[in-house]
């Protein structure tokens, strides 16, 4: 194993540590009587510490595989990891935010390099997503409250995933009108984000409309619509993706109906319908492809994986019922089971990897 592989695995473990701490902090925020560890930093640890580091790491691995001088791209996930560590350690928040902002700037530079060599709609979409992350971090550093800037962070994830799915769907050879519709939706998302800085309610409602359109676009034109008819791992990935697109629609409907909210159950529903339902559906499905590329670990498909998928969606439905019906206990148990689903995902993935390694050695 070379140094680059060791660094990749260390960063991946660091991202998982941020995920676990963010999950703990989320439970504290929901009212569970736990040690209030990092409770105020649930969102930043989840977005920048976990998702930001993971996406930046994936891009660094890809860039260094194509270009011999591409190792500089690892600076981005290293900075976001250090920013998350600074938050957890209780160091000055300005330092932690600055590190995360620098990490997001690093990812923008990585995408600029990628777009220069591959100027396609999907690379530009992912680059725009990285710019959204950077803008959100700049607003955070400037002192804007998270409830207002969080939609920039959310669309970092949404546009990154949308760009990746557009890339993988190239084999379908969509006509230009399909790509034009995709571009219009992206522009509508960007317009909604700008509007949140003037009128939060109007901006969030417009974002909801754009997310509904994007969800419908993905359900209609994504490759998963065809691969779900297959079997085994291919079908499992497609099921995860299609379920995620459905949650993007739910999130869009909630935003369109309620607009912006600074806190409370509605705020919880607005965010987690997308950040849990959509995002973690993508992670559950894409993990079987990401881990071999990032950590050089083959993850054989197990039917057991459907357990954490079903639990995630069932518990999120319970959580949203609690949010929208002002039922605190349902919201809390939904949140707890969300965390259990993520832990099952990590545990079953590790189990599959270890079992594969053991069987390979025996053979």
C-alpha cells in the first residue's frame, strides 16, 4: 500500500468520524438526554466534515489517477478534515470556519482543473455545486446564521449528485432538449439561492420548485429507471437512487409549501427530507462504487444491505410525521432510528469487506 492509499483511508475514516459525531450532536439537538458533545455543530460537521471531505477525497483520488501531478488535490479534504477537528476540539470557530472555507475553495480549484480538461455539462454542474459550498462557507465566516445559508450547502450536495448522475447517464444519449431542461433547472436553483439572501421565504419556495423539477427529471431520465429491472447489486443501487429522487420531490414540496424556517420541527423536515432521504440514499447506493475507488476495498453486494435502506426510509417517514404533526416523541425516535440505519450501513459494509477478504485468503 502506497502513501496515497494510506492518506485516502485516513481521510475516509476522518470523514466517518465526523459523521458519527454529527449524528450524536443531532440526537442531542432533538432532545435526547446525552452528553451535549458538539451539539451546536451538527450541520457543519455533517456537511463539511463528512460530505465535503468525502466528495473532495473522491475528486482527489480521481484527479491523481488521471494526472501524475494531481496529488495537490488532496489539500482540499485535508483542510476540511482539519476544520472539523478544530470544531470538535473547541478551537476558535473562526479558525475552523476558515479551514473549511479553504477546503471548499480547494475543491472549486480542483473542478476548474477538471472542467478545463473536460468541459461538459456534468463537470460544470459539479463545479457549480462546489461554488455553492464555498459561498455558504463565506457567508458563515461573515456571520450569517446557518438557517439562512444552509441552502447553499444543501445544493452543493444536490448539484454534485445531479452532475454525477448526468455523467453516468451519458450512455442513454439524451437529446439536446433533455440537457437544456437540466440546465434550466440548475439555473433556477441558482436563482433561488440568490433570492434567499433577499427574501428567505421566496427563495426557499423557488428552490422547492426547482427541486421538484430536478426530482422529476432524474426519475424520468436517469439510468436507474432502467437498471432497477436488473438483479443483484445493480438493482440495489437503482432502488437506492430512485428512493432518493422521491425524497428530493418530498423536500421540494415541503419547501414550496412552507418556505424558509429558522428553527423547529418544520426546519428539521425541510432539511432532512433532502439531507437524509436524498443524500443518504445516494451514499448507500454509491458506496459499492466509491469504496473500491477511494479505499481500494471491494464491497460485495449482500441482500442484507436492504435492511439499512428500509430502516432509513421508514424512520425518516416517522420523523417527518413527528415534525409536521408536532409529535416530539415520534420525531425523536425517528431521529434515533435514522442514526441506527447509518450505523447498520457502516457495520454491514465493514462486514461485507471483511468477509470478502477472509474468503479471498482462504481461496
